C-alpha cells in the first residue's frame, strides 16, 4: 500500500527497508489453493507460494516500471541491515492438490496497479 500510494509520483519512491525478500503470490491464486486444500482429503501443513523470492526493492522497481516511471529511484528510509528472507516450498501443495500459482508476478503487479484484481 505504501508503494502504490506513491504512484504515480515524483522524486524517490520511499520504502522503510528495501532488502527483505518475500514470496509474493496473487491473492486469487492463494484463494484457489485454499479451496483445493479444503476440498481435498490430505492432511498436514501446506504452503502456498511461488518458491521464488523478490526483495521489496525489486517489487518497488517493477511497480515503477509498470506505472511508466522506469528508472525512478527507490530509497530505503529505515534499512535494518538484517537479512530477512521468507520463501515457501509449495511442492506438497502441488503434489497433493495439483496447485501452483498461475499469475506471473509482473502480471499480478500490473493488475494491482491498475485496480483490475
């Protein structure tokens, strides 16, 4: 939300910390995964993720590009300097329920930016 509120805009795009890496998945893909798990017969803990991590900086840069602002500076206002990476292994969800994310990251960001979710 903080990033989207700055688009379009001028000057640097400000984020608290640009280094954390997360596994971003489109909300409809997650909803589909939860539905498959709820309807399935397997039990256990199942992660719903892409298995690919992207930093906050990468996401901000991609959103700037999609907003027609390529090359806009992304600046961290409170970088922690800590390594933080949360990337999920969704192989069990694939194996048990045939689930995998269907929306590529850039497409999901474009839809989010354009409000077409």
